[in-house]
């Protein structure tokens, strides 16, 4: 794994620990010699991760839709900035550039990116590692929901292995570097009970 995409909030959150964790992740990414791929903003957790990678002599590629956001939130000091036409192209470009993905605490955009990446893995469209940085147990309810999704017959339990989870930045990166693609179960559980 050489390039890692980070999905994260463009807001900072109410608890200082979210920014602290994002900064620690940026330090680990730089220390491991990984290149950061992210959404190109200088605000929120997105900006915190990118700034920390840069301050630790790491490389950062931002991908941002042309004209969608004000110039004041675009990061102007990245290794490389890629402007694309729209959000769909942004996600596709980030996906294609990346060898793995991490979701930090965030809002709807972060969750949407995470679930699309997981859905593609479940369908066998990629075998890249997907990590969840569970800072302050932020994703506890989401992880409970995934268990319920399996318990209620909407997802094979084996496919929970597609998501690597840790509350520790270094441990999560290590899990991703050691990741061996898992054999996903068929998405369709009961085709006979249509």
C-alpha cells in the first residue's frame, strides 16, 4: 500500500479529541511513507490530517470539484491538487488513486463515501483495505447496526471482515498494511425465497 485515502469531516466536531486523533493519523501516514489522498479542503478533520502529513514531510494529493466550494476552504499548499468537474468524479478519482481507505468521524459525506467503498468491496469490485478510525467510540452505533444487518439477514456475517476497526491510529494503519483480501460471501443470502 502506497497511497491511502482518508474520508473525514469538513467540520472539526465538538470534542478536541477528534482533531487530535486526525493529527496523529497524519503523523503516522507520513512516518510510514504513505501518500495521503483526500478531499482537498483546509478545514475540519480533512485539513487537520493533510496539514499534519505535510508538516511531517509527507505527500498529499487533494481532489476537489471545480467551483463547488469557496476558495477559502481549498488547501493551497498541497503536493498536488486535482480539480474535477463534480462530486462523482471526485469520488472516482480518489478511489482510483488509492490503495486503501480510512474513514474518520464525519457527517453524511464521510458515511456515504465509506458505504460506497464497502459496497464495492462486497460486490467484489475491489480488494483494497478499508479502515474505520473509531475515535472515542464514535462509530459504535454504526458497528451495532452492521451486526443487526447481519442478524436480520440483510448481509452475510463474513462480510463484516471487509471493515478493519481500531481506535488507535498506528494500530489501524498496521492492520491495513498487513491486510490480506478476504473471500466475500455472496451478497444474496436467500435467492430461493424470492
